[in-house]
C-alpha cells in the first residue's frame, strides 16, 4: 500500500465537499476514481497534493508507511507525488525545456545550465514517446503532445505517485490510446497512477482498482480485472440509480428548414492559403438535432466559430439563410441578434468569465430582457438566474457565487442557461458533454431534446461517435475542412461514420 487516506473531511462555506472519505491505493497500480461532477474527486486530490494545505481539512494521510502533512505543492512533489490538472498549466510562449524545469532549474555556478537541461529534457521526452526538439515552444504543440510534456515534467521530479485529472478529456481517440499505453508503461516501472475519469471505457481498459465518490462520500471501492469492469455497476454507484439507457428515448418531429449554410469557405488567419473550411454546405430543420463528426483538427470547431459571427479565421465566401432569407452575420453581436447561440468547446476560456457570478453570467447574452428605462433591473436579473438554476438543477448555494466555484458539469449548465435565456432559434453545441460525468450528461441530453421539442434547430458537435448516434437525427462528417458525407440516424454506425471522417471525397448531400 503506497497511500492510505483516512476520514478526509473538507468544508467550504456552506458546502461539505468531502465527508470522511477513505482511499487506499496499492503500490504500482492504476487506481481510477469515479463520480459525478461536484462529487469531490478533484478536491480529494488537491488535499493529497498540498493544494489544500494541512490544517484546512480533517483526517489523516499515510504515504509510504508514514503520516504526511503537506503544506504546499512543493512539499508533496518533493515526496514524489505529482498532480496533472485537467486544465494544462504550461506557459505557451516558453519552450518545452523551460516549462519542464521551471522552478526546478539546473544551476551551474549560479547560472542555468541550458545544455544539461536540454539533454535531460530529450531523455525524458523519449521516455514518454515524444521525438521532438526540446526548444519547441509549447504553443506549437497539439493538446495530446502537451499532455505528454506534462507527464515528462512529472518524471523529471522523480514521481512515485502520479495523479491525472481527466487526462484524456481534450484528446482524440489516437492520443487517448497513446496516453493509456504510457500509463501501462509507467505501471511496469513501478510508478503508481491515480486517474480521475468520466470515460468508463478507459477505466474498464486500464484500471486495477476503482473507487466511487458520491456527494463527498466514498460509496464503493474494489479491485477489478482490466477489461472486465462492470460499467453499469460504476454508474449505479456514481448516480445512486440505474441508467438503463445512456441516451434518453426521444421521438423527433422535424419541421421546416430554419438554418442553411451554403459554400462556406474560411482561410486560416495564421497560414496564408490554408483553408479551414472548404465550400461547406448543410441545413438544420426546426426540432431537429444535427450532429457533426470528425477527427480532431478536421475543422468542426473552425466551421462553427466562423459561422457564429466570423470570429475565427478569414471569411472567403458562402451564405447563411435563416428561414429561407439570406442574412449577413459579421459579428458575434449580429449572430445573437439573428437568433444564433454558440456553446463553445472550451467553456472556461470562451464560454465563461470566471470572475463573474452565476447570476451575471446567465443574463449576459440578453441584457435587453432585464433592462428597464435604460437601467439594469436587479430583481429581473435575480429572478431569471434563479429560474434557470432551478430548471437546470445547477448545484450551488446561491446564484450570487462565482462560476469558478462550480464543478465542470455545473459550469456547463450555466453556459447553457446563458444561451437559453437569449431564446435563440439556432443552438450550436460544441462538445457540450466533454469532461462531464454520465449523470450530468444524461441531464444535458434531456435538455437538448427539450430544446428540439420547442422547435429549436440544434447542431451537436461531438468527438464521441456513440453520443452522435444516440442523439442526432442526421449526422454530417468532416475531413480536412470539407463535409464528406451525410447520414440519417438509421443509416449510420461507427464504421460508416469513421469511413467518411477519413475520406477526402465529398458525397452528395441528401435533401
């Protein structure tokens, strides 16, 4: 046993985040921690890693046979415990070497020994399977490569217990598999891994032990055989109920075409001549959920962001029609005025102002609805925020607390509430369930169906093919900026979608 956490209790104002949690982790194992958003998983790991210092929580931690009381992250790292957060923490404008040794520089006569740092960086990068120049700037790396650099940074600190918080949330399938393979290799070298994840298929594939936390309490903990995990058992423990069908049963009744995009072309603003979107055409009917499938980098997000007020890339041609009438949408403000809403893939940087309260965030896209005689009506603002807090079941003590205090799933609900308050006709959802547990996903799926039943035209972008197959009425596929196919739900399966997601030939759209 490398770690034993006993009776860990952590209280924030008005919230008991952890309530006598127990966690036992075996040496050289991969231990998965599951639970809904807000269950306390990340809080527990922050206690372990010293983010929440000794004295701010109750309980005891036994690490490698001795009780430990970390007061800082530096103390836990010195003991060989390293945490990699869901939001990567590297500085984009610095090199791989500079990021790996930041705060832990190799000095020679009081000066940084750059040659030695680069040599060690090269050695560590090879250990994680990266053949790349140590002088490369972080901003030039893909998300999967950045995740591997984070792990390389942990290895440079002689890690014994590596904590990964949602390590594959932002990765494509290939990068995710690469990371899981690396975790298996680390296990062979005797490094213990704790993995927080909502992806039950990954937990099933890689875990030796599973612990489930619900509402701040340990509700289940047991050994498993990799590849033989009972996913339904985990779900029942996580949500306190059985979810027989992960996608709600729904009968759609599409109406007239509300939203139509024709020959949409966008050039990369950073690389002259590189087209992000190539003559893309599609349509969405009232009451219809239309999915967009594509591998990472295929151009799904670029297409949606450029449509939403041309706020990505350089517009090079194409038209947008709403209810059959061509419209000019040249800014985000004009997109909102024309009844288009966009829930972005990156909710923290593009969907929310983390300094704002829940109340201010929910009304921010439609301030005109709460203004009276030129002044903001605080009563209307509070009433609107409380209405959506109740209807979307946003877990919070008050709508006046900051959105930064919420779990990822509840932050996503706030973003959805913001756009629902704007009463759009067209709702673009870009990876709306990324990093969200199965219980919260189910709630968002039901909300999507509710919006469709209200006659909204819903566009659903997702990297998870089962999600698209379970939710969309029709699915478009994208490859290298081009729409390569269109399939109705009853025509589509994962193989047919993947074929079109990896082909350059464009198929004829179906009416």
